[in-house]
C-alpha cells in the first residue's frame, strides 16, 4: 500500500507541476489557491445532482466553478478599480464559503467534509479501487491523476510554442495568429481539471503547494522553459517521496509532510540557486563592490602618484578619511590589490606596480 500511495503522490506532484510553472511565469500563483478552494461548491452541487461521489458531475461541476472563479476575477480586475490579487481575495473566499455552507447543510452523512476538503488524506486513496468486470485495476486516484498527467504532457508537447509565446509576449502571440485569450482560458481549464483531480486524494492545501513550490523553485534554477517544466516535475516528485517518508517517520499527515518538504526544497533553492539564489547574488554583489573599489583605488593612486601630495593622498588612511571607506572595506580592497600584485605598501604609503599602472590606465580608458 505504501508503494501505491507514493505512486499516487508522484503522479499528483508531476501533474500539478506542469500548469504550476505557467502560473508562476504569468504571476498568477494565487489563482491556484483560488481555484483549488472555489471548486468546492461545484463538487457539492455535482454530488447533489448525481447522488454519488463517483458521479462525473463532480468533476464537471468543479471545472465549471473553477472557470467561474477565473471569469469573475478577471471581470473585477478589468474594471481597474481593484488589482488582480484583491479580486482573487474577494472571489474565492466567497465561493469557498458557499461550498462550506452546502457541505454543512447537505453532506453531513457522507465522507465529504471541510477537513477532508482542505487537508485530504493520501493514506486512504488506495482504498478507493478501480474495478472493471470484477478485476481490480488499482487505486482510482492513480488512474485519474495518470490520465490528467498524460493530458498535461500532451498539451505541453503539441502546444508548447503557442503557450510559450502567449506567456512571454501576448502581443506577439496575437500578431502571429494565436489567441492569447483562448490560450489563457485553456490553461485555466487545465489548472481547474488538475486541481479537481488532485482534490480528492490530497486536499486543496497540497494542491496549492504542489502547483507553486516546484514551479517557483524551478524558476530560480533556469531561464529555459523546457528545463523549467522538467525541473518542476522532478522537484515535485522528490517532494512527494521524501514527504511521504517524513510523514511516516513522524506519524503525521502525508499531505502535510509533502507540502513541508516542497517548502524546504524551495527554501534551499531560494538560498543557493546558482544565479538567482540569495547567497550567490549576495556574493556577486560583494564581488562587484570589491572590483569597483579596486578600480577606484588604482585610478586614485595613478592620479596622485608622483605628485607633491603623494604621501597624503596615497596613504592607507586617506581611503578612510577622504574617500569615506570604512576600515574593513578599505583593508579588504588594499589586500585584494596586493594579492593581484597591483599595489605595494611601505609605511602605509601605497604605490602602483607596473602591472597596477597598466590596469589603472585600462580602467580610465573604459
């Protein structure tokens, strides 16, 4: 059973990661939260009409409600009275609250409650089996999420160019004959279907985590869209497996473990991503600051070397008193210049070496 749970978690993670990348790129991350919550009234209405949790009306109602969320949000945003995030903050709590009211009023005797909706429980997913002619074909969630993953991969494979252009340059997309509005709504339908498919197994909280955290982490690792999608799927799948075993070790919620691991992976990538990570950027800024300071030092020494005020202007203390460098930075810049054999020092007086003079001249020419 543990193996089936992990496979379902991997399929959910990979399926959510694909549309999640485009939500991150389009600055629509909150839309995943909105859709994953606002589909609840659609699910309840589908159950009330179909009379069973296995009715396809649940999926249809949820997708329709997801699209209603998108349409209402954009309608409010287009008035320019409120920004997109404020519109989302108004629409999805209203729809979600309607769903919560419907659950409390009409579904008290079935396994459809607010705890299950929000948190889900992957441990129970293998008990809902898919049978054909008395033959057990495995967990129903495995087939549902496998199908959704296949749909997402198919859309990505066949419409990669159109989605890419519409995401990065809607104007160019329209000029080339691709309707950015149509592509946008296709993407939103895909987000809705993916969220609804994952909803039953993992709940709305994990849907949001698996759509956004892997996509955001992949965004920090690469600028190439194809690699970004692949990285997001790998990060999501890794989060699913590691999160499962963390939950087992802690005897806690599997969905919570997966979401927590996804957040930790994002945090470490946020800190250490080679180009966009916080630590590499801090190191790059420090290196640029030192290089700029070194260039200033060399040009300053070139301008005053051999002048009557050389002993004053070229003294180490001058860097602190007149150039207004703090002692630590001045010491670091001088040490760097000495390491590069650009500067010699005698009793605090700094003089350029032959190589230092050449570098100073090059700096002035630039």
